């Protein structure tokens, strides 16, 4: 009579070979709060929860002091934009997450914000980059073909979101 041995294997996480040692780093300077952050939000093939929490905090609605989980795809878009522009400058943040109360208030003031803005879902950001013409930032974001990209040349920023692909601007 033979005895069978049951073995329980620990779960194996398979990561692409190129992921080992990789880091995706983003830097932000929020222009309304003057907060600055540089964070490695992706390390060795996985998102870093602590860094993501720090990013979520910096990109919060500063008017309401409300934090929203920022769409990780949006962070990846920003990383690709920075890579394509070959810059390590911090993204100057005009607006990250926008609470519904803030969105309504800005609409009531005639500030031209969308009623169903993706900012309210943590899926949009308005940015500029020091030393990078806003037209170049706009082209780099459009080249991703990965969401909405708006050029606001008069006020000097670019809107980037993870919604459907569309473009607008002045």
C-alpha cells in the first residue's frame, strides 16, 4: 500500500522578464497647495500602494480636502508623456481630482467645466511642465492615443484623461 503525499504549492506570481528592477516614477508640484511629491508608483512589475496613496493625496480636491483614488491608467499616461518628452520635471498640477461639490461650484461660476467631468472620477488631470511648451505637452499626450486631450493655450495647460479618445483645444 502506497501513501500519497499532497503538496500545496504557494501561489506563483509570473512577471515579464523586463519587469525586474523597473520603476515608474512621477513628480508633481500642485500649484494651488504648493505640495511637491516624487514617488515610484510602480516597482518591479507592481503598483506600490504607499506611493499611490501619496499621489492620491497630492492630487486631492484641495478645496474640499477630499481624496479620490486616481486612475492608475492616468498615472501610466503621465509616465509615458514624461518619457516621450525626456523630462524629469514635476508635472505642475492645476487640477487633479475634483469633488462633485467643487465641480458644481465652478460650473455655477461659469468656469467652463463639464457637468460630468472625469475629474470627479479621478480619471483626469490638468497639467503643465516647466520648460516644455504647452503645445509640445499637448502633442506628446495626443501621441498616446489613449484618452481625452485638451489644449488650453491661453491659460497654459493641457487636460489629460482616460476617457474615450478625443481632442479639443484653443
